C-alpha cells in the first residue's frame, strides 16, 4: 500500500462502500489519517463483504 495511487483508490472504494452500509465516518478525509494497514484491512473487509453478497441468491 505504499503506492499513493493505489492507496487513494482504496480510500475511495472504502468511502463509497461504507456509505451504503451507513458508516458515515469512513470518508476520505478520515482515511487519509489512517495507517496503510488499516486502509488495507478496510479495503479487504468491504471487498469480501461485496463478494459474499453477490453469491447469495435474491
């Protein structure tokens, strides 16, 4: 996550996904202050959550 472009993309992804869930504090401004590890963990949390929702029949 040391690549600034990848980190910025991850922050935007987290921000978009968190808004759909109702986590209002996960905005890019707050994510900029988070560590690389925290951003990576949040990214994979939302990524896996999205994948598990896709696999559930409606």
